[in-house]
């Protein structure tokens, strides 16, 4: 099975971006670990700082052969009706992921505009948030 891991704005800077909050590991390191841990899953990765591009990528993933999407929409989580509408329109499950526990941070991060359209949410476990989300999608597919 194929799963897309999709990161939104500023997540290309993982490793050097506010390491006290997001850790010092890079996304490349995270992906290498995930690919070892899930040898039977084809993990594709994409990142964009642009809202519309994230939408294009998700639409293409859903119209193709992807089983699900692990989405860290970054700050667009808290602002984007366009991402919400996109996720609602997809035929594959999306798991919302955050490295940090957004509910333990500033008030404006407590509200997610996309959660209601997602299958589930994982937040607060650093890079392990991605691992837990991939596992959830694998189990979801196996239960079908
Ligand atoms: C984040 C949390 C968001 O509030 C923030 O804007 C990010 C990263 C996280 O992974 O913890 O860019 O999605």
C-alpha cells in the first residue's frame, strides 16, 4: 500500500526550526526511520509552503492509488477553509498530525479548521506523531 506524508508551511525547516518545540531531527531522518519501520508500505513524501499546492497534491493523491494521507498542515490547520473543503472532497482517509501538542500552546493553535474532515488526529509526540498516523492508516486499510 501507498501512503502520502504531506507537510505544509515551514515544515521544510524541521531540524533547525524552533528545535525546543519541534525537535532537532530533520524530516529526511524521520522518513528514513519510517521506511525501515514500515517495510511493506510505500511512503511518499511531499512538502509545500503554498496552500493551493497542498490542495493540488491531495487531490492527485486521492485520484491516484494512495491509500491515505498523513497531513501536517502547519499553520494552515488553523486558518484554511480551502484545505477543509479539499479534505472533505477526497475519497481516501486523512490523518491530521502535529509534532507539538497544539492544545498546550497559544490559544490560536487550539482551533483546527480541518479536524472535522479528518479520520483522526495525532498531536504532541514529535516525529512519533507521523509513525502513529502511518500505523493508524495501515490498520484502517487492513480492517477493510
Ligand atoms: C504544527 C503546529 C502548528 O500550530 C504550527 O503552525 C506548525 C507546526 C506542529 O506540527 O506542531 O507549523 O502543525
